[in-house]
C-alpha cells in the first residue's frame, strides 16, 4: 500500500510539530511520499512564513533594506533545525534567496521559498529523498498547470524511490521561473503526487479532524462528517467550507483515489474520508451546511420574457463584458434574478444596468444587496421525502424570511438566499432540524 501525506502549515509550524509529523509518518511504512507546506502560525498572534516572505520581498523590490525581516525568516528555520538537533545548514540556500530577492525574481519565487526550505528540513529530519517541486511540477506558457508533462516527470522521478519529500504550492514555468498555485496550493501538490504514484490513499493532515456538518463559529461543536463524496465536497467548498483547497479534488478524483482529512494534533481521530461514491448511508439526511455573505441580486422583469428568444443570453452577455461572474440565476415566466458577488458588482453597477437596458429593454430592474447564500448538501436528500419542506418549515419557525431558492437537477443541494442579518439563525435552524433532532 502507498500513501501520499500532505502536512499543512500549522502541522509544521515548530520543532514540536515536526516531531508529531515524524511520529505519524514513521507509524506506517506506507506513508512514503510527503508534501509539506511552509511553517504556519505557532500561536494566534504569530505570522506565517509565507506572509513574512511576501513582506520581505516587497521591501527588496522597492530597493529598501530588508535585513531585519530576512533575518527573522532565517531565525524561524534555524530555530526548528536547532531544536530538532539536525546537522543541517541552510546558509547557501539563504544566500541564493537573498540574491534573488535583490534581483527581483518575483513574488511567486519569494512565496515558494517557504515550502522549499521546509521541504529540505523535513527531508533531512526524516532521512527521505528531497525533490525540488520546480523539477517535477510544471506550468505552461499561460501559467496554467501542465498535468500531462507533470505526471510523466513525477512518475519517472519517483519510480524506484522508497520515499521522497516534495514541497507543495509551487512548480516551474517553461522559462524556468517559479510559479505558485493559489494560497493553500500545497493541497493541490499532494493530490498531483498521489495521482502520479497511483497511491491507494491521499492523507491531508491539518489542524482539524476533518469536515464538520456546519461552521463551528456558528454551531457549538457541530457533528463531524465521516464520509463525503467529491460532489458533496465541491458544493460545500464552493460555499465556504475551506478545510481543503477545492482544486485539490480533481487529480485524485480522476484517478479514483480517496482523500482522508486528518488532524496532526489528534492522529487517532478518524477524520473525513472523501470518495468518488459510496454505498455507506450518511448518519443524517444532510451531509453538511455551508454559506457565504456578500451577494447582490439583480431582479429583471419583462412581460413575455419566456417567449423572447435569446433574452437570457443577452442579459448574461452584459455581465460577461463587464467581467462579473454570476453565481445563480433563478427565473420565472416574466422574471429573472441574477445573483452576483456584491464586491465585484459594485464597481460596475451602472455600466451593467445600462447594458441590460440597451440589450434587453426590461420593464423594470430592482437591486437587492446584503444577501447571504446557504447551501444544504447531502447525497441522501433525493431519497428522503420532504427534505425541502423540513428546511423551510425550520426557517419559518425561526422567523427567517427566504428570499431565494435554487435547487440543482442532481437534487444534491438546495441553495437558499436570506438576509445577511438572518444568516446565523438560518444555519442554526437547519442544523437543528436535521442533526440535533437526528432526522
């Protein structure tokens, strides 16, 4: 059996955390390939190394003195090395990084050094092979991930190796410059490595014991999710559940490799298993609840809209021309509502309204702001009668006014729009009706 294990920044924030990580890895011979993040926060007021690198590089790029900031980064790594008792010096690496900062190698290069240096330290501590991600993770000329070239390079490089540490978050462009994934991209690297070695399992170790049925900032001690499908995870991640980078799903999903979200500080916890499909019945009718604030609704009315060929296309064309994505588009016979992110819409508001008038000649347009969206997700919803009725009954009982309803054809989720002021109460009402009452 082969496992790829990825450890997040909190899992590798200090020497104490490094020791926990080593215990986890050495507990099973199957944990052969390791993907580390950069050191995260050691305590709430601490600064992540990635943010330290960004700040340091910004000073260097402006021609300002960054000695103090750079020394602070060196101290973080040297402190870990000394506490672990390693015979390791990163002086040469720091000299190269400093010269590249002065030479303005780019913010992607700067940010990637956190994972690069942590990979060297972890490989030395474990006695594993170190492989620079820049040598095996590739992006094309447009900065898009090159899966075909990467998969071949990784497969060839890792074949025959008993173990390896491959830093997360970054790769290289065709001109050999460094390119990073978006923040949290070490999750993606782990998924890519798992697919390349055809792993049996991808373990993603973080500081929480998997996914929870609801946001713990809203619900005290919400029930854990033991098993979730890729489709359910996509829905919840899109609506704000951020335990795992949503793009990390695709490489392993294609290869049929399950992901297990585990807690470095509580390795005995089962965590959450993410799978393509399962015959295992969920404990509750719903798998999870997630939501976000900050949406605007543009309500468009026009008599006989449904009989006007191309009406919807012309409306959406206006948003496209102004660079604004739409989130949902519930509609009726003579009405259409476009839901967009409030922040993105605000700067283009009048241009978009004028464009809709020119393109579509509506009878009226009404705008409503401060909307929150809540996704109720569950693979068991379609086989349980009255799920939607229970949701709306619970909301009505809690005096929450529903402003929008949207359900996908898969019956996997129901999206509900409520006022931002009702967001927390709506989450509690839905959670209580399905989880607290164990229906």
